[in-house]
C-alpha cells in the first residue's frame, strides 16, 4: 500500500495525543527507584513549563494490560511531543519506554504504530480491543491534543509554508528535492 499523500487526508488524520509507557522490572529496586525519579522530574518540568505531560497517578508494580513488567503511563499532546520525546530520550537511563499514538485502533497503536526508546519488551496484545468507537482522548480540560480549540494553519497556509521551504532548500545540494507531480 502506497503512503498517503493527499494533503487534506494527511492533516485530518494527524495524531494529536500520545502515550509514553515507562518500564521497569518490578522486583528490581534500582530500576523502580529510577522510574519514580524520572516521573518526579517530568512532573517538576511540567510544573515549570518545559512541556505538557501528564503521568497517570497509578504506578503499576505488576504487569497490567499488555505490559509484561512494571510500568506507568505519561500522556502527552502533540503540542509537546517533541519536547517530551527529547527529554525522555536524554534522561531515561537504562529504562525502556514504549511510545504509541492514541487512535481508535488500540491494538495497532501498540503493535504497528509504536516506537521504543531503549530495548523493546514483549506485549500481550490479546488484552487490547482491535477498534474502538471513539478516539480515547484524555484531559479535555487542557484543550490540547484532540480537544484543542486552535484550528492551526489552513491548507492554503500549509501549502505556502511548503513552497517556501522548497524555495529555500533549492540551493542546498544535500537536501532531497520534492517530486514534481
């Protein structure tokens, strides 16, 4: 199947919310302590305005759902995704982190659309529904992610931005050129 290239379809299907699952071996006191330190650091940085990230209150000290080891979840809207991803990449220590989008297809999000920061862990996908009726957006009170009230750039504005980037990169010999349809 060819990748989607229709601009409106791509924009309309853009992922707006993400989960980061921080993994630790529940019987490894050092890993558990490191995971909690990372969680506290994320909470401090959120408080101080570095990014928007919401760790779930619960820390799972046993396997739960598709997760085979201890874990906790951090919700992140797309508006802060790159900042949170960057921070966790640089500060995870030896912990592994599952990153996945939130869409109507939870199983595909965990199995096909996922990424790992650090070594991957096996997942028990049998616990996840294949498809939900609604996107499971979280924290609508923040008005971010799927709950945003900001429309973002129009299709015409996006096309103008793209044309400007192409014009600027025209003189960069290392940059690949967009195909001329």
